[in-house]
C-alpha cells in the first residue's frame, strides 16, 4: 500500500468535487433539504382536526363540553349542525374528519349522575389520524367529566400517565434522530456510488487501471474526500436537529460523532461496491437509492416498530445498517445512551462496514471485461 | 528485474497464440508476435480489426481468452501489475481528467507511478517542453485542443520513463501539423531506447514505423518493414487520372490481367500483371467514352498494398 497513491486519488477527487458546483451543492444541500422537508412533512401529531358538532342538548353544560374540546387545540370546529343529515354530509364530503353528537338528555343525565353516551364519529379512512383523534376526544371528555363531577364527593379514577423520553409526545422529536440516520444512509451510498461509474463513463478509468495502482489504494483514496463530506453532512444535520427542530441531545456528542463515522464508513463503502458493479452513473444512483432508501425508511424501525413486523421481515432488518444507526441516534439523542448500551449496534455497524469494504475491493477489477 | 532491462535477448513484447473472443466474435485470433527492444511497431488495420483489443491485452487491462503474452519480460496474465509498472498506455479515448489542469494531471500520474520527488522537476520540465505545453500548464485539460490533449496524454504516460509504450490510435482526429509534431516526439523517444507499439488507421503514419503489421478481422496479414511491404506486391502499379474515375474503376476491374483498382478521389491506382496491359485498359476505357487525362507508374504505398490484401481476404 502506497500512501502517495491514496493521497493522489483523494486530492484529485477533492479538486473535482470542488470544481463541480452541482455535485458540491448536492453533497451539502441534499441532506439539509431532505431533513427540512421530511422533518416538517412527517409528523404523527394531529392538529386542527376538522370537527363538526351536532348539539341536541343546547345547554350551558354541553357548550362547556364543546368549549373544552375546542380549547385543547387539537380540534377545529368547522360547523354546528342541527340535522343528522348535515353531519353525514360533512363527513362524506371530507369537510370534517370527526363529528361529535351530544344527545338531548345530556345535561339532565349528567345532573342525575346517570351514564351519558356521546356519539363520536371519526373518518377511519385515515386510520392513523382517526386513532389519534379518538384519543384526544376521550381525553378531553374525561377531563370534562372529572371537572363536572368534582365537588360532588365522587371518587374519580385519576390515571397519571407519564411518558418517558419524549414527554410532550411530540412525534418530531423522535422522528428527527431516526430521520438523520435514514438520510445519511441514502446520502452516503449516493455520494460514492457515482464516483467509480463516472470514471468508467468518462473513459478515465481505462487510463487509471493501466497504472500500478492497487484496488484498495483507489478505493481508500475515493473514500477519504467523501468521508469528509459525509461527516460535515452529519454535523449539519445534528445542528439542524438541535437548533431548528429543538431535539434535545441527552447523550455525548463525541460518542455520536464517532459512531456516525463508523456508520459512514459502511455507507460509503456500499456506494463504492455498487459503483464497481454498475458501470453507468444512472444505474449506480438508481441501485443505491433502492438498496438504501427503501430498507432504511421502512425496515430500520425509524417509522414502523420492528417488533410489529412479521418474523421474516424482522430477520431481514438485521442486515440493514440503518437499523443500528437509528437505534444509536435515538439512543444518544433521546435517552442519553452510553457506549455500553450501544455496543452491539456499534460492533455490527463496524462489521458491516468491513465486509462491504472488503467486497468492494474484491469486486473492483483492474481489467476491462 | 533489472536483468530484463539490460538483457537484449528478451524481446520487448512477445505473444503466443494470443486470442480474445467476445461471445461468438473473435476479436483477436491467435496473435504471434515478437517485437525487439527499440522498435517502433505500427499496428495498422481498419476499424474492428482487433487493434484496440490487442493493445488492451498487452497492457494487462484485458484478460486474454487464450494464449499468452510477455511485455518487458513479464507475463500479462500472471504478472499484470508488474507489467503496468514497466509500460505506458494511452487509450484511444482521451483518458485524462478534463476538470484538472495540465500540471495537475501530470502530477497525479507522477504520484500514481510514485516518481521520486527529486526527479520530478526536471522530468516535468522536459515533458512540458517537448510537448509544447509549458505555456498551458495551468489550463484545464478539457480546454485544450485535440492535438494538445494527445500530447498531454503522452506526457502523462511518459512520466515514469516506461520501457514499452502502447499508443492506441494516438493521432486519431488530430490535425496534420499536430500529427507531425506527435511523431517527432515518438522518434525522440525511440532514440532513448523506448519500444513503441502504436496502432493507427492512418496508413501514411504506418510508413514512419520501423515495422508494420497489417491486421484485419483479428489476424495478421503482413508483418515487415515498410519498404519490404511496399515491394511485396510484386506487380507494377499505375496511377491514372480521370473525371469519371468511379466509372473507370468498374470497367478496369473487368479487364483480364488487372489485379486491383482502387479509387482515391479522381485518381485510380491500378495493379496489373504486366505493363503492356495499360494500353489495353486505355483502349477499353475509350470504347466506353471515358477519357484518361494521364497515367504514370508509381511505387505502391502501404495503403495500396493493404487495400489489395484486405480485398483479397
């Protein structure tokens, strides 16, 4: 191994990236843009759920209930209807996603301490929103009933629910660390997947393989500049997470950086491996999108809990490096996890990186087929 | 390894049944060559003759299907990486980085070949000097003219003073003046003892080589020095001028005793079995109403020989 050759390749790549504004912009802006877009677009919170009210009681008590629901901020009352048919029309047309019907004997029953039934209808075609909406409504109603029955000496069950790690249950807080992992998985492979394919396409590879350079010298030389770029991308993403999305960082930032570096090594090596197989930039970028984005998005535990997946799918998640990086980032950001707790993930990421790096070295042939 | 350099008995290039097939097509068919040190070997042939494939195998960047080849005393199959240290290879397509400057490209290759830092300034100065690139050293390679690009390519492949130089159609698409410059450089290298293996589709360039090999459809048709090749026809050749040269060629080919007739614009090169046949030809053309504006006997060019050989094959 000759350092002078690794340095030569790395320097050449740096110069080429630096002189190509488009690839430079892609390298630095893409992760920021993706984090920005996904960070704001993917939210599991429900706000301003369009709700229609059908109040048959029209008492001060029913108005108080409505005011309570409205004040929670989760609902936006779009109309008060007097006819069941109007209520149906609102839901059918999608102008409202939830409806609350208050029966005519509402205040009377409340006063006599009888059971009261509220009719709550939610649009189940968006099951996620519906479930969350239902939760909010029952919470609001419970709060109301507690308030009304207070002072009457009734024993009330007071469930004190505490949520750990993300006390306000803001989905963004637990989405962002995972999102960084997903974005970096894609960016890392994409950055390097083009680099060898580009040389084949431009005809510079034929000249390069006629020199005594070794495969690992070429690959290491190509990894170095992209490692630097990837690392800057991670720093940018962490800064955005902390200061734009206000995600708390409970753990050690240096641990975060070191483990990110291990993940980057694997991700970038994967891109090189793809690049050695696909000899055109278009094919290389498409392959790297498919093999990184979809698994990282769907099977890393970033969006969907791995424990809820069928056994076969759960098994597959073990070979997806993003899975371990999602755990690492969520752990360090939200739980303040230390290396002791993340050692399994760290070791697996390192093994993945070494295997892929080794495969890239083996696959890269200094010969024209 | 140094014994190979000093030992003149070992040929610079030797091939034995070197073959490359792509599926059903045979690109190079059992090539047997022996090239001495210090030769300027010209591989000539039409597109698709197998020249590029042959050069790629000799440069150890393409695996032969069958056969073996040794360059600078090393097998291209089992010692490919050693071969690469001894040779310079210039691909047919410009293979340098267009977004790097002239000097950056040269320094990049100096690093790849690990040229000692002490030797570099002198070496680079002389390479830039002979290629006339000194005033352009900070220009991006992509902004150079075709001729300058080729000279830069040559400079990069010479940075490590190779023993054998492989050039795949180095002057393709280069203007005539730059082509002449380029060949002047090659002659200088030859004086330094470098063995040069160049392919070309320009037949006038073949005459500048010390040895010419005619290749067609993967096989060698002729292999000799240019003078011997020109004599190899063994028949008198005449050049004729006519305003209807194309029509004349068709008629001439029907005359008995005519070996070949090829067209060069409004000129014809006709090989005949005997000089007396020329009178018959002119009479025959006269009958068809075609006038000949003049004719003279010429020494056949390599192109004439080659065309007649390829046509016969």
